[in-house]
């Protein structure tokens, strides 16, 4: 049982490049979310999904897109990378009812 | 809107001493409350959760937390700190009406354990 799998673990981008951060879970969870973690700011919600085909914006959605075509996968797209998007990104999933999110191991992204 | 305040970005205790990490929340609806731990260069691990069944919640690694509605608090405690407890701890809140789908985090407390 792999839980939540994120790829890649590390990535360096040039300003203006685009890329997709992959996230997959094998627990059949309805809810999935993307967070970014920056020093002194905790984790901030970028986008979330309550099921296949349903997504919504979180606290800091600008510059990011998501889609959820299957229950298992929830990729995060950076449209045109900016240095302000240098961060550690976490994907997480849970089922309805306050069970608590299970987190992936994170992607450390640097934009130069 | 929900929010979480963690008092003290850094807490230092001696090994064997009581650990107390403070968390206050704001929520207009009944909340779910969580504590997560993050070790260096790792993801977040769930320590414990409050989902309205019992106000005193026991978690992993000897940690526990008490939900106090009158004080809007959910402080994390451990009677005796161990060196392996050194990590960053995050308090988080979501709302029961939404099924717990959106989690709002505090800014974290770095726990240092000294000999």
C-alpha cells in the first residue's frame, strides 16, 4: 500500500517554464489537496478536489491549475513558473468524515 | 472562515520535561482538529485528531490533546520529552459541515529537546 505518491522529489525550473507535479493515491479517497510550504508560513492550500471532476480554489491558487479525471490522480500544473513559486509542495488525500489527510513526501521546487 | 494560531514558533524543553504546544482555533461551525508532526525533509504525519467523540484525544508517541470549546483551544502535551520528539508540529482545523475537505494550518512550532 503506497499511500500518496508524489513525483518528482526535486525540480529546478527556469522562470517562464511550465511543468506538472504528479500526485497519485491508492486508498480510494474522495478528497485530495495541494499545499505549498514556505518557512514561517505553515502550509497553504492551493487547490482541492472533493471527487473526480470536481475541483476548487484554495488560499493561494494564482499561477496553478489542477484537474481530477480519476479518483487516484490529482496533478498540479505550473503555467509559467516564477521565483515566488519556489517552495515545497505537498499533495494529500483523505476520506469524508474528519479522518485527517495523508500526505505525500513532497516535491522541492526551485525556480531560478 | 477558519483559522489557527500557534503560540510560540520555537519551544525548547529538557529531555524528560513536560511538552506543551499551544493551539487556538477560530471556527463558526463545529470543527475537526488535528495535530501533525514533520521531521526534517519529510512529509507530515498525523499525530492525533478530534472529531467530537471525546474531548481528550490520545495519539501516537505518547502525545495527547484536549479540546476545550470554551477556550477555543486544542493544546498538545506529552508528559516526558524524548530526544526523538524534536521536530516541527502543526495544528490544523477543518469544518465538520464540509466533511473535513479543507484543512487550514497554523504556522507551526519547532520543538527542540535538550539534554
